[in-house]
C-alpha cells in the first residue's frame, strides 16, 4: 500500500516522511488516504482527484486555492486563534501548483487537521454548531467577485438537468435494469414538476445564486474534541449555487436516523431534533443575508436535495454504476430506496418543518 504512493509524496517535498499510507473516509468520488508520519501521528491527507468527474482539474484546484486563501484572510483579519486548524492548507508540488499530474492521475496533498474528527451521525448540539458554521462559510465567501469561481461541474445541482439525465438513462436502459425499478421511476416522475421550483424562480428573477459549498454532507465538517466546529472540508464543489442546496444536503445526511445506504428502509426517517437545531444554527448566521423567500423555502431544500439524490442514485443504477463508487452489488439501488424513504418522511414532516422555520 505504501510504496506505490511514495513517489507522489516526494513531488510535494515529503521525502521519507511516511510510515504508513492508508485509505480514509467514506467519500463516493475521490480516493482519500491518510499519511501517517514516523512518529505515528497522522500528518497529511493524500487524495487522488477523480478526473473523470472533475474534468478540469486546473479550474478545480484554482477554485480551492481562491477559497482557502479567502477564508484564511478573513480568519486572520478577525484575529481568530488557531487558524491552521480552521482552514485547509494544500501543499505545493515542485512546479508550484497545488496538485501533481503523474501522467495518469491527479494528486493533491493537504495538512491533516490535528485533533479533529468528522461524524456520520451527530447530536442536536453538534448540528446547531454545523448550521452556524455552514452559514458563516457562505457569508465569508459572499464577497468573492462574480466570475472568479468557476463551476467545477456545470449544472451540478440543477434539478431540470438531473431529470434530463435520468430520462436519458431510462430511455437507454443501458444495464437492462429498468423493469425492476418501474415503481421508483413512477415516483420520481410524479414529483418531477414540483421539484423544479428553483430553476423556475431563477428564470423569473426571484432567486439568485450565491457561493455555496454544494456538498454539505455531515462528514464534510470537522469538529474538535469539545464539539466545536473547526473546519469545513471537501471543497471540490464550492461554486455558485442556491442556498437551499447547502441547507438541504446537511438535512439529508445529518438528520437521517438511518444511513444513506441503509439496507433497512424502516430505520430511515428525518430526525426533527437535528433538523430544528441545524435550522436554528444556520439562521443565526445566515439570516442577515437570506431573502424571506430563501428562508421560507428551507424545508423545500431538504426535500429537494433528497429527491435529487434519489434521482442521481437511480440514474447511476440504470446506467450500470458508472459514477458513484459502489461497495456491493445493487448498492445504488439500495441507496435509491433509502433516499426515497427519507423523502417520504420529509414530505410527511413538511408542515411541522415550515411551522418551525416561521417560528424562528
Ligand atoms: P471525499 O471526497 O472522499 O468525501 P473528503 O475530503 O471529504 O473526501 O475526506 C474524507 C474524510 O477524511 C472526511 O470526512 C474527514 O473525516 C477526513 N479528512 C479529510 N480531510 C481532512 C483533514 N484535512 N484533516 C482531518 N481529516 C480530514
Ligand atoms: C458525492 O464525494 P462525496 O462522497 O462527498 C457527490 C455528492 C453527493 C454525494 C452522495 C462530486 O459526494 O454530490 O451528494 O456523493 N459528489 C459529487 O453521498 O458528485
Ligand atoms: Mg467528503
């Protein structure tokens, strides 16, 4: 495991610094490895960028450079202590770029944030802190001038686009799996129109894009030992988007009583305590810049991102598992069913959620 990566670390000036290099985290896209130093401490995160998905690595890594420098400056300006644990630091390769291409793969290295951890499942208190942190993250990036950050994946959270991809997958039936999922296809289609509100509101000039994280999974935030937020990580998809994406994706992942790929859909439903805590934390920091329309649509954001993920997993299942890493046969179908179950639960909780947001 170790030797195959050593020559890559050398390109970042890390000769002979690794005792062990082991897979790390639960990401579905990139390959993440942890580099353990000779003293037994985890020192670096080495990632192989999935360049079939992030096809313009130069643009991707430039976005990350801009975002991390911007956040670092903001933290320093406000006299924040311990800045190195509150923003990611990427190492320069020998040509000065923040990634290295070995002729086949793209690699990047960042400092491991010491004494930090992420969660797949959290408490309401951590959820409140995470909400505040993601609101602050959007706020800190809000003054990056338009056009500086490019869309690393065009139309990433565009629901109309995701439905077009889905319908192509249905029409093509490339893996011959359509007959087994007709019920789910019908459920998707029944909701299709009502789930494209954002794109319609944007065309009417009522909803704008802001700089968003676009992958606010619960495990993309690092906490310290005392449960304080340290750092927002996984910055590949930071780009202009709708705030409902960032709100919704946290609820989708953090407020699920089961897991994203739960084999037992009965374990899956929305945890209202986590929802309430996150909404409270998020509005505490984001209320200052959100429009009343954005605030009122937050519960819709939770349904939208869960619906979108259902559609994306089902599309990948129909295509024969070409996008997400899978770890077992039918994994994308299991994921689809678990996400759909969460969607049903969010639909049932709609009024309760809307009432809570109004009460804040
Ligand atoms: P992926 O694209 O695979 O989701 P992430 O960048 O989110 O990759 O990393 C996967 C996991 O590794 C995270 O959930 C987190 O637990 C851990 N991790 C990533 N970067 C760091 C870091 N700089 N310091 C500490 N832990 C990290
Ligand atoms: C992917 O890399 P990771 O696991 O954080 C995906 C997200 C999905 C998520 C589903 C670039 O995120 O959009 O919501 O899986 N990232 C990309 O778990 O497609
Ligand atoms: Mg991640």
